């Protein structure tokens, strides 16, 4: 089995939720991890929780909606760890309202974060990923293939992200850079104001953040000649709500 020890990962939005779960799984494999947040305090608090004797976590303030923030965060990661092998574009949010209620501000925040933010993330890291022949993962959603009422902004951002990632995969695969999008269904996180800590039993049927961490580790360990480029992940028994 291949080892990930001493590799470096860069994860947008690692202060909580899925990004934090992926960071935790990678640290356990000996991968040094840089995580970002809109808040320096939140990034550093999470990094402190993540760091262990196996690997180090670095907390950085970087808003994915800002290209310069992303470029600076990648530079800081290279300065600290010397390289970037894995980039996980995870940061995201959702506003859910009917088209009559949806505001211009909610629309822009959703598209700027979930879609343009990922564009900025790969633009600022592609040179490093080419050097390391690394791996770029985006966290889309089942909302990136299934549409629903009140989902106009979120569906548009995630359908866009699914297509964007597949095109980037074709651009980069012959450069030795692997690209996948993970499309989860319901995951127990802080998404949309949820509080998973208060709902452990109630949300036991949902995908847990450590399950997605395990999936990412499996992808990174897979033989480079094979690429699961688009991965739908769902709770196996949603009826048990
Ligand atoms: N939960 C689900 O059921 C589910 C299902 C499918 C897909 N997803 C996707 O999974 C991804 C992670 O969501 P989650 O469920 O883990 O939600 P979460 O618990 O709310 O975490 C969201 C993360 O994104 C960060 N973030 C948000 N806006 C940002 C920005 N502009 N710049 C940098 N970081 C930003 C947050 O950091 P700060 O708040 O500290 O800035 C936080 O670390 C999202 O792309 C979401 O669409 C979630």
C-alpha cells in the first residue's frame, strides 16, 4: 500500500465541517496540511486541534472570493512545507430561497464562493500541482446533478462546479495532475447554520466528515493510472432519519 507520509495538502475552508474532516484524515496519514478560513482565529484554532505527532497543520486567513488571498495562502504553504501535492477546493455555502425571494447579494455570494472561489483556488495552485504531479479535488454536491425548489443559486453554483472540474480534469490529466470532484449528499456539518454537535443521534444517518476524509485518503492512494473523476456519495439509509 502506498504511503502519503510527508506530502502536503492545501484545503480551503478547513476550520470546520468537511474540510476539517479531510484535514484530520490526512494528518493521520502523515500529511502536513494548510487549512484556510475567512477568520485567522478560526483557522489557527482548527490547526491547533489538528496538529499531532504525525504531521503539522497550518491555519491561514484567506477568502476564496479573493484571488490575491489565494495566491498568498499558497505561497505561505510552500514557504512552510516546501511543496503542494494535494489541493482540496472545499470552501462553500448555501442560500436557499425561491427565485422570487432570492436576493442579488445571496446569488453573488453563492456563485463567488462556490464557483469563482474554486477557479481562484486552482489558478493559484496549478503551477505547484504540475511540479508535484499532484491531485486537485473539488467538493461539489449531489445538488450539482439533481435540482430542487429553492435551489436556484446553490444548484447553479454546483452544476457549474461539476462541469468546471471535469473540464479542468481534461486540461490537466496529461500533465500528471489528477482531478476529481466529490458530490456528497447530506453530510453532518455546520452547513447552512446547522449544529452537528447538538444533533449527533439525530444526524447519525447522514454521511459523517470522517467518511469523506477516508474517501480522499483512498483516492490519493489509488494507482495514478486510474482516475475516479466524478464521485457521487450518498447516505446508504436516508429512510432511517
Ligand atoms: N453538508 C452537506 O450536506 C454538504 C453536501 C454536499 C456538499 N457540501 C459542500 O461541502 C463544502 C463544505 O461544506 P460543509 O458542509 O463542511 O459546511 P461548513 O461546516 O459550514 O464549513 C464550510 C467551510 O467553508 C469555509 N468558508 C466559507 N466561505 C468561505 C470563504 N469565502 N473563504 C474561505 N473559506 C470559506 C468556512 O470557514 P469560515 O466560516 O471559518 O470562514 C468553513 O470552514 C461546501 O462546498 C458545501 O457546498 C456540503
